[in-house]
C-alpha cells in the first residue's frame, strides 16, 4: 500500500479536490497569482490522428509549485490547435457545489465513526498527524477513512509550496475558458469520488494508515515525480508509480487500468468525429503497461510521442 499517494498525485484527479478538502478542514487560503515561469519543463505529449481527427494526449500532475514553465513549445502549440479540452473530470467552479457531491459520499451514512474503525495504535498515530497539520483530532470522526486520507495528503504539500491552482488541469481550464474552448470530462465528479467510496473498508483504512505513516515523505515523493514529469520521462514515472503498485493489483485495476480502458474506448469513438482535442489526464495513466496508449493500440490506434 505504499504508493497510494503516488496514485493520487499523478494518476487520479481526485487530487484536484484538494481545495475542497482544505475548505472542509477550514484551512483554505487564497490562491496565489500565477507566477512567471522560472524553470523550464518539457512534459511528455502524444498524438493520435487520422485524416480528419487529431487527439493530443498530455500527462499532468494535479498539484504543482508556481514558476514551472510547461505551457509552451509543443504543448501550447497543440493546445492552441485544439477545438476542445478534455479532462478526467470538470470541477464545478463553485466549491460549494462540489461539496454537495462530496459530502454524502464522504460522511458515513451509517453513523460509524472513524475512531471506532482504527485500532489503538492506528488511532494514536492518526490523531498525532491531525495535530501536526493543525486540525482537531476529531475533525473527521463522522467521515469514511478515504476522506481524511486525501485531506492529510494535501495539507503538508500546501505548506511546501504546492498549489492545486497551479496544477496543470486548473491552468488548462483557465486557458481554455479564456480562449472560448469547450471543456469536457471523461468522468463525472461523482464517478471519481465513487472509486474511493467504493473501496472496501480495509483498503480505505490502509490508505489512511499509509498517509499517516508517510506524512513527512509526501513532499520528497512528489518532488521526485514532478522532476520526472518535467523532463518528459514516462518510463521513469512508470517505475516510480505504476510498477510499484504490483503488490496491490486490485488498486491498480480500479484506479488505473479499468479507467484507462474506458477512456481509450471513449477516445476511439471520438476519432469518428472530425476536429482536434487536447486530452489532459494524470501522467500515470500515460505511463507503463496498460496505459491509455496500450488500450488505444488494441483498438487499432497508434499514439506517437511528439518530440520537442
């Protein structure tokens, strides 16, 4: 279970819910203005095309630090050529609307408390972790374990300078709306939250337990993943994230492989319509075996790496 966080950071847009988690924890801060790029980044980009349709595939990291210059060169050229932006999910602009979707899933409807699910050692470690990020130990006692796990995954990163507003999806959404491009989602917010809500209790607790134990490692882990992403190294990302999930194939199947297959099916259908689409999903979905590209290949579509 050591790589839940890596799945969140570069494989599942649930990390885009960071602002909501912060808001729910009464820890939200105003988003900083977008900083001028100071460090060049060249993330991987692929293209699938036929006579009248072009689909670009761009791998993202959902939370980033300001000052990373990735929206330029081939990435910006592909985006500018595109008629539409497609993301994993389209987040509601109003966080209150997103909370209306999240809360019924996050709160245990049966009334079972979080503290009653944890053994004494787990509970003590969890309470210490909550205190360390400035939250009351009982803040999420009415919630299912996946929700405090996500929140605890986010709060330390904010203190290290990572900002969901700087994440690729947030920025691409702003660029698309400024340019009048429609924005669509491969999934709904309810669907993606449901992947976590539907996990067995044992896996949710393992998720929370791992986050608690590795709280001080979250920053270095994400730093490594961002470095691999910035230099366009999907093979390195696969080693860092996807392949290390071999010990938990049920998790990889739910959060990566099954979704990759469904997305490939949607993209294959989209190839029947003319136009150009810029698709941006977590970089983990475009890395390693059973990637979106692999499932597209099985449908007779070849994704070629764009060199730049």
